[in-house]
């Protein structure tokens, strides 16, 4: 795998996914959510959630003299800075500390070139939802993941789900009821990339291979779409991290999130 190319593709792919998540979940103006992946210091900003370390974040990678850059207002006011390992030095640390930022937590990103992965059967069987099945997925998020959706908000947000951009996959139990689900965000920039979103399995159905099957199904879909890269993020060293490595994804970087 071309690690340098993967690293270059990750930042715009991850920020595009974050901006999409902001628009589909924000209670504010969706059009106000902005993202600038090509800035010297890339950033994403949802004005409705100014203190969120995910939705209002700047990303520093391979920056030798951060203090000499002319930063955008969004980067200056970000709730968090995400630092790649090659950006962590005394100068960067001093710059962020002087502005009230402190190391908070780490995030591990994994990558794969889907075309290079050997197809694997998705067992248990996985179904991809159609756009007219979006309400099924919204019901699952509301019932099991705590998503709060009024009828009015559901009507406004339904078009974000089970689309070509935000694809939804689920497994069913022996009674035909959904028991596990996961998503794939597709961005056609940079030759096409996919970001594997969080997966969820009902507690009563865990350790039955659903997480693995959902990973394989999404990687297979990325191959079918001809995507150059597939990315995901996990807690480093977690069971999800191990499962992703077993599915063929490889650890690309472990970044530190500095919070104000």
C-alpha cells in the first residue's frame, strides 16, 4: 500500500465525512456547516456546535512553523486541533498551549486499498438498504443508539440516509429482525474514497460475527465502486481495531486531539 498517498487522501476524506455528519445531525442551519480541506491548516466547522472537538476542529500535519502561518478564523477558534505524529514538536506544542489547548485523547485511523483486498464472504448475510428504507435505519438509531428525532426533524433529515453518498448495511437475526448495522460514506474526490462509519450490534447478538460481516460487506462495496481508499477510525488497541486489522485494513496513523 502507498502509505504516503493514503495519508494525503485521509485528511480531505475524513473532513468531508465530518462535514456530512454535521449537516445530517445539526439542529442549526445545514448550509452554515463548512469545511476547508485544502487550507494550510484544514478545518471543519459547525457554528451550531462551537465547543465540539469533532465538529469544530483543525488538523495539523507536517507543519514546520505553525506560529508563522496566517490561520483562518475557523482554525483560530476551533474547539480542538488534531495533530498527526509528525506535527508534534516543541514549537507546535508551545503554540497550542499558549492558546489554551491541551492533549485530550488519541484516535487511530486505518486504511486499505479495496482493489488489493481479496474478496471475503460476508457471513452472516448483509443487506444494503435502499433509499425508501431510510426510516427503518432511523428507527434503529432512535431505539438503540439514542438519536432524538421529532417528526419534523426526521422529515428534514431523511434524505441524508441510505443514499449513494451515505450507504447503510444491516444484518438480520433468524426471525428477520435487524440485529446489527453499519455505514459507508462515499466521497468521489481524490479518485474516490470511502469512510467506514461506526457499526453497532445489539448486545444479545454480539460475538456472532456480525461486525466482521459488516466490515467485509462494506469493503466489497468499496471494491465494486472502484474506490481508491477505504478508511475508518477506532480507539487504538480496541477490539474494533483488531477486527479491522483482521479484515485487511492497516493502521495508518494515531493522532492526538488537543482540546481547549
